[in-house]
């Protein structure tokens, strides 16, 4: 397992001696090990919902006593850290999507390149699997999943082909053959379709996008001033959520543009460090193909406002809106 853009992640995390950090998606432990090698004195909490990943990472990080491995989905970030009496953190890393460890394990059913049980569960203790989704959902719902989570143009045709299967679809190989019966075999377009369908099923089964936005909010709230958040995403749906949450946290106010007074109680939380996503170099892509689609975004937590600053911000926003209305000769009733 080669961690994606490890040097860039370490650089943006700005590790400081003795501070508290989180690897929210530990996987095989590659990024965690890089963090500890860069600054051995940090306190590191490593999350992963996959027990196999926790076991693999524990071997890799066994020489470090300042590490705690936590088997939990990053959705439980706040709860698990609170249980350990951690009130704030100084940096957090998210490496989203499926890990190399999971892809390479042919029994987990994440890849269409190996015939395996149709599983795709990141947490093996979870009951619901890709087998259940493919064999229980109707064509309309399957097509929605393929379209919404995979952005696949042939979503409905593939979903109907699955529905017409005379027997349950038990393996990744059987699903792959159904996809190929619709879009053909051996072409670049066929390969991309298989990638999108498998991606869509994986996202749906593991509820990846449903928990991402709320978890990013939790992570931002947990950051201490000058703490950093770094996120690696691998497809446009993930990246869009990360971009939106960062942009929201960077704003002073999220009231509607025409509001005269600020009533949102929102305040600026982040300074975005990456005006556009960082991508891997050509050399890294050659050495580690998984980095090809990776996009890195990073931001830094700003100091929280005191009461006086918050009052000043609200009154200043109201004054600014009134000036805009006067300048435009606004005759709207709310003005």
C-alpha cells in the first residue's frame, strides 16, 4: 500500500510537536506512518471501520506508543474522541473512498477484475451488502443509484438487465458479465462503465456520501485554532461535498443575500489553503496509479470570535446591506 500524495498531506497538515492529530480513514496505515515519521511526538488517533485494516495498521504502527487505533466509522468521530476526553484536535486527514488493502483483497468484492462474492462492505460486521442491493432493489431504484452515485449514462439499461437475470447475481464476475452484455466488452468505454457501476454500488452500500458532509462539519468544529483539515477525494461527488463544506465554513455569514440583519449565528471558521484542488505529479501517477484521480483540498481553522467581535460583525453586515440597498435605490418591502 502506497499512501497517495503523502508528502503533500504532511506539508498541509503542518504537524507540530506534542499536538493531537486524527487519521480519519487509516486503511493500511500508510498516511499514519508518514505522519509519525515526520513528527514522532504527536498524539495520533486512527479511525477505520474495517477490522482487517485496523489489524494491518496496528502491525505497521507497532513501534509507536503514542497511537490509538479505533474501529469506528468516521461518523462517530466526535463521540469516540469525547469518550477519550479529547476536546480539540490540531489536524485531521481524510483519505476517502476504498483503500488499496480492500481492493487487493479478492474476497471483499470491491473489484470487477477478480471474481469474488458480491460484498463491498467496508465494515464486515454490517449486514447489508452489494448482493442485497443488486438482488432486492427494483430496476428503477438501481438505475437511480447508478445515475446518482456513478453518473452512468446507461444506468437504466444495466439496471433492467440485472432485473431480468433468471437467477440471483452472486459474484462480481456475474455482475460484470451483465454490464458487458449491455455496453460491450474490451473497450475503454466498457471499462469506465464497470468502474462507475461498482463505485456506485460501493457508495450506496456503505452510505459514504450520506455521512461525509456531517462528518466534515464535526471535524471543522473539533479543530483548534490554526488546526488543519486535509481531504483526499477520488471522484467528483466527494470533491463537490468537500468544496461546498469548506466554502460554507469560510464564509462570515450564510444568511440570504438580501437579508438586512444577520440572524444565522454563523461565523468564519476556516481559511482555505488550496484555491483549487491539488493533484498528484506525473511521477507519482506512474508509480501509484490510484493517485491519478485524487484531489487534495486543505484548510486552516481560524480563531473563534468573542462576543464583542460577533456583535460588531452582525452590525457591520447590516450596515453593508443598507448601503447596497441605498446604492441600488431599492424599493423592496423588506428594505
